C-alpha cells in the first residue's frame, strides 16, 4: 500500500520535473522535493509507521526513489543550464558584421585654426601676440583711436554697450594703445587677434561677431613700405606664393594715410568675375600709418616715432579662401560645416 503511494509520488515528482524549463522553477522543484524539508525526505520519517517486516523493503524503495529523483534532477539541471546558455547566446549576440561606430573627436573651430596659422605667419616675421579685453572702455575702443565722443566715424561701427557703460570692442584696434602703454617706450611689433562685436543686422556678409587680427609696429624707422611688405608676406603665406597685394587710399580716424588692403581675386586670378565684382581684386582689411594722436595716447612722441597698423578680417579671409558664400556658417555651430576644417 505504502509502496504504491511511494511509486505514485515518484511519477508525480518526475512529471513535475519534466515540466521545469528555467532556473527559478528548477529551484522551486528542488525545495519541494529534494531539500531536507522536501517531500522525498518526509517519506523517510514514515518508515517507523510501517509493519515491521515491510520496513526494510520500504526503506530500500524510498532510497531508490530518492536516488532516481536526484539523478533526474541532475540531468534536468544540466539541460536547464544548457538552455539558459543558449538563450543568453541568442539574446546577447554580437553582430560582428555591423560597421564600427566611429568615435567623433572634437576639433578646433575654423576661425581658431586660421588664427593660429596667421599667428605662425607673423611670428616668423618677429611679431609677438598681445591680447586685450573683449569688454573694453569707451576710451580704448574709440577715444584713444582718435574717435572722441561725437566723432562722426563712430557711426561707422554700431556698438554693443554693457549696462555699466563699457563696450564690446568693435575692432581689435582697441588694443593698440594698450599695447603701446604696456610695451613702450621701445619699438613694438605685435599682432592682436580675437573676436570683435558689432550691433549689425546679420546677413550673408555681416555677423554680430567676427575675428580680426590687428598688427601694430611702432619705432623710429617704420614706414608704409614695411606695411606693404608685411601684408604681401601674409597674403602669400595664406593664399599662395603668387599672390599680389594692392593698397588703395581710404579713411580711418586712427591712421593717416589710410588704405584698404586688396589681394588679387582668388577665384579668377585677376581677370574679373562675379566674386570680385569684375575688379580683379578682393578686400581683406584696412591699414595705414598710425595717427600721431594715437601714438600720443600710447605715450610715444609722434615727432620721433612712427607706427604702421593693419586690421584683417578672419572670416572674410576664410570665405575667400574656401569659397564660402555666407558668413553666418561660422557661428551656427553646424557640425556639417565645422567638420570640413579638421
Ligand atoms: N579697425 C579697422 C576696422 O575694423 C581696421 C584697421 C585696423 C584699419 C588698423 C587701419 C588700421 O575696419
């Protein structure tokens, strides 16, 4: 009787085990059957209740069932582990045929790259870099540059003012008198690179911010011919060894005489095209001999010293060099544009 019940239990236990297919239910089955408090062990405690002459056979039968369940359990455990491994292999599969994901490194802004190239060119000519503030006083940006209050030339530059009465520098010329006061009274040969700001309508040709590189030489023997030679060397370094420079009479309050600096059109080579408006020349900046009033503000005696200065637009230069038709690209931070300059 008991033996039959035991056999029925073996059948139930094995059936339950064959339905097990994952680690959690395998664990539950083990606790229900083979663990010390499991059903297979409770049978052992019932041996004493059997008739004396059946105890031996019953005990053997219990041990047999226990061993059979343990074997079946071990086999099931191996199968579940194998299935589990298979599942993970499928789930965590790596498709080695997928293209690699490129790591995108950051890069320098095209204007910064150009500023560094330009600094290299001028440093080879013996210039050093002088930095001056972006937030500038009215004095250095205008007055020291020979534009006293109400000077009509102030209208040439629409200015951003800070709430405490300073200005965002409208040109790097704002650093000229700072450089003279800082480096004087000896000769000076510096460039002043950096951002400038103007309160302008943003169009394809003008932005609210742009980079300039100012150049300043001061000394007893400095002449306009030095200016032309320096600008020629710059143009040839940036636009190729055959470049030509033309100085065209102009007006700036802080230079006298003043010139506009032109290079031969990079697109048509001087024959005349739409980009150079059929003149064969492109403007790259302004320049001139430093006005005596500016030298005076810088602490130099204009009777004994002369200066030459130039201001070059960086984005404008890059637009000419790369055929870029819209200055707004430079400050849009569109990677499709910026990545071209790595
Ligand atoms: N500051 C002038 C400008 O922004 C350029 C310039 C610099 C002209 C130095 C003459 C000398 O247009």
